[in-house]
C-alpha cells in the first residue's frame, strides 16, 4: 500500500509559513517601535547638545626610506597609521552659558598635546572650555584651538592630507586662558584674549601671552583675517618675548574653485646664537578645485625661512609642493591620494644609508570617516 506523503508535507509547509509570517510580523512591529525611538544624536540635538567626530587613517611612503622630516603628523614612513579618532561635544546657545569638549585619540594626539597636560599616550583633550554669550559677545574660558594659521588639527577640515610647513613650524596649536569675540560691524569682527602661551596647559613662566584677531568679511565668498600673539616664551634657558603675526585670506572664486593664502612672521628674543633675536617667516598658497560633488583636487605651494634655526634646528629655507586628489563617495567618507616634495637649501634630509640629502618625496593615502 502506497503512503500519501503530501499531507504531512503540506502541514509542515503551512506550519513554517505561519511561523515565518509571525517572525515577519514581529520584525515589522519591532521596526515600527524602533522607528519611534529617537537616536542618541536626536536626543542630544533636542537638548541643544551637538555631537560629531571622525576617524582618520593613512599610509605614507618616502623615497629616502626614512621618516619624513619637518612634518606635523605624517612622520612614519612605509607604515599604516591610525592618525586620529576625534569626538566633539558642544552646547553653545546664542545667549547664556554653554561649553564644548573635543577629545582626540591616535598618533596625532601626541603631537598636539599641550605641555603639562599629563595625558596618556596617544590621547589629548584638544579643547575644553566654558562659554558665555551675552548680546553679540561670546566668552571662552578654558583650553581652545589657536587663532593662527590657515589649517587646523582636524584633517577632515583641510584640503590636503599632510599639514603645511607653517602649521607645524611657524605657529602654536592650542592655548589655555580666556578669549572674547564680538562684531564691530556686519563685516568686521574682533577677538582678544589672555592665555598661558604656546601650547601650555599650565604656564611655564610668570607672564601671560596676549592674542588678538581682526576678521574682515566684506562678501560671502571672501574673507581676510589678521591675528597675532605676544608674550614670554623660553629660549636658550631664558624667558623672553615672542611675537607672531599671522595673515589668512580666502576667496571662493566660483562654486568649484577656491583660493587660500597664509603668511607668518615670528620673532623670539634671545633665540639665536650669542643672545641675538631669532626670526622666522613663511608663505603658503592653496588652490582647491571641485570637478564634481565627489571629486576634487588641491594644490599647495609654500616656503618657510628659519633664518636662525630656532624653529627647525637648522638655518635654512624649506619649500614644498603638494598635490592631493580626493574622492568622496558619500557625505561621510573621503579618500585622498597625495604626492608631496620637500626641498631645503641645506642637506637636512637623511636617506636610509644615513647620507644627507636636500630633498624628500612622499606618497600618501588617507581614508576619513565622518560621523
């Protein structure tokens, strides 16, 4: 007698279908419930707190087979690197009290960490301040990024992967003190402050440094900023006056083409041999062109003169040219490929055999995730 196996199979199929339908219904219900639950960013945003950050990774290769010199962050040759994991939390209302914290982790944090911070390896509290807005003025109390320079610590906000010679050799990174900003007119702004000096969390002398900035924005596509500092810093075992004048101007020629220029002029009393004053200066020009919403190319040319060897350790004039090609497949991801050549009027670069050279060339790849 032949058995009929269709009934048990049909029953099994029916049972599986019901179970599957129940699972799908449960998933839909869970998704609907999840859709009603706000994200952490939405919760913080509703309370006026903004959260953002980025992950910056890279690979660098040099023709000399040695680590790049006179660079800020890309100092490891033939090596993959986690440059920075950045996290920013802020609540800065238009009026009243607020504050911000910017945390950095990664190899870059070792470079920007202020003297006296006592932080752990590859971690730095880049900024941490209390703010107060009253009328058109905003006060900052704590640690904050410098006013100087065209480039910033956050790689995602720069046009190139590597930082300029000026960024690393001519200016400070952060200050700890008090700063107030307010508009003088619709096109002119003024910022003044008092702090512990160049990259000092705790002051290393008895005097304070003064900072000031005048910003001019006569049009939406053009700005011109002049900022400066003066205060005692250590040189040859003595605390003597250091001054810095920094100029930055930018122009969005079209929606696709943007130009940027930066100049620095610094002096340090007792910074040169024999107790003479030391001086340094530099210029950097930038061009950024967007081929499309996803593709762009950036060019940087610059020269830095260390007349007395105070900033680089050698009396020299450094020059560099950098070309960066960037691809942004989404608003959260950018890939950059870069070629850079540095030269000096002195043989200051060393190859893998220990022979001095007057130039170095590097190739780098960078991947950035922004959240």
